[in-house]
C-alpha cells in the first residue's frame, strides 16, 4: 500500500501528531474518565482549554490587547453576512475587492445588506493576479478582501493602506501560514478547516472600537459585541473543535511558529511552480508569478483530455484530492501547514514522470 497524501482544499490535512493525541484522549480526556465531547462548557476544565487556546493564538500572531478573539459557529461563509450585519452601522455602503471565486461570493452576500463598491478587481484579466489600483469609497463602512483565493490560486502579498477605513480580511485559507500585522486590520476571520482545525469553527479577530455597531436584527449569538462580552460562550461553543485547534496551535509553536510555516510554504510552493514552469507547456499556471498562492497551487494540462488520467494515476500513487475547483477545473494541490514535505516531493516526482510518459499527447 502506498503512503497517502491528502491535497484537499478543505476540510484539509491535519498534523498526524494532533490526530494521534486526539485519538489517544478520545475516550478518557485529561484523566476524567469520559470524552472531551462530553465535557460541559460551563465547567472549569473546559474553560481552561478555551482560554488557553485564545491566549496561545494571541501569542502566535502577536495580537494586540485591543482586539478580541471570538470562537464562532457557521464557518467563514456565515461571516459573509455577519460582517455587514456587525460593521455597517448607519453606513449603507462597503468596499469590496474582487479577486476570484470566494470574494465574488462574499460580494453577492453583502449586496443583500448594503451597496457594494467594487474598490478593485482583477476580473478583466481572469483573476490571474491581485489588483493594484484601488478606489475606495469615502462613505464606506469598511473594505473587505479575501487574502487567498483557493479556487483561483492567487494570494495577497502586498495590501495597500486603507487609512482610517477598517480593513476586513477573509483569511480562511492562509491563516496561521505566515506572520500578519494584525493592527492593519479591523476584522480578520477564518474558517478552521484549512490550517487551524476541523470544519465548523470560525475564528474572528475584531478591534474593540468596531463593536456595538450591529444591526438590531442581528441574531444575538452572531453579534460580535455579545460574544466578546461573553468570552465566546454566549451559547455552547464548538468545544471539541476548539480543543483540536489548541492541539494544532501547540504543534505550530513546536514547529517554529508562523515564521517557520511561512518559510516552509514558500519553499514547497516554489518547488511545485518550478516543475510547472519547466515543463515546456505540458503544465500551465495562468497566475502571474508574483501573485501565485503558496497555499493552493492551481494548474492545468495543455491537453485537458489527460486530466482524468492524471487524477486517476495520482490517486493510485496515494496522491489524493487533486481535482481542481469545479469552477476552474484542472488540478489543485493544496499544501497547507500540515502537508508533509514528503507529500510535495512525491507529487513533484509523479508530475515529472507523468509529463515524460505523456508528452507525445500534447
């Protein structure tokens, strides 16, 4: 049997040591005699974990004291609605930067609540880069970006200064993969299922001056101010997901923190892009080199008819979930923090061998 490597865009690969520890503790957590799944969130044992995860995240990302860390339900897609509900206040407008599939979904949802000004867009070039010219609306409540587009394979590496306009970022697919200057943002949110933990949990980091703006119709459990005041325990938190997130944060710390994560992801993605660029057109990446994602390496085959064979043979070699997003097609190798280096090496070897064997079909 080959060794298996999971290149899924999400839910994504998790560190083996984290899964092993969770397995070991599953039936008898912390010597309690019962599972973490059964631990009441109102008890001191769980509260200790909850606060420890929050504090460790603050240390990992150097989050200033004037920011609240919230553990919320609903995944990042819920935040597409909750951001305008919580931040618009009396403003009827918000800026959005259009960079690919997920930012477009975010904008469609935001239009249910406000007028959306497209402050910048790379749609005209097929989302092959991040836009450089931004035109912000002086009456906007905030400016929203998607820092990494998983379907399109583009990532922000240089974000213009929005001045006093609060910058809101969906960092679902590159959160904890690199250091970030949190003080540049008003709100950062991220679904857990890429680099953090299991699906369902969403981490929201919000500056304290942006609390208290929620629309009156905002459900109480989705009101940032309410959850901040309740320590993310206004309703039953996702206790097991938060516990697993704590194990992942400890793993990241042990591996050298987000600086080490950034170095590793840059090196591994560069190796994959080098194979693509050196293939003499057999593999093609449409994204401009300076904007290529370190998290999601998206590419196509010159002969698209070979794509099903590529995926089939890759799976036989233990290289799983490489099919591109349904919108984009092609191949997508998601190499989040927990992807072993051996997985990237195995994929590179397979790609080179496949190209050698099938070059005559191009």
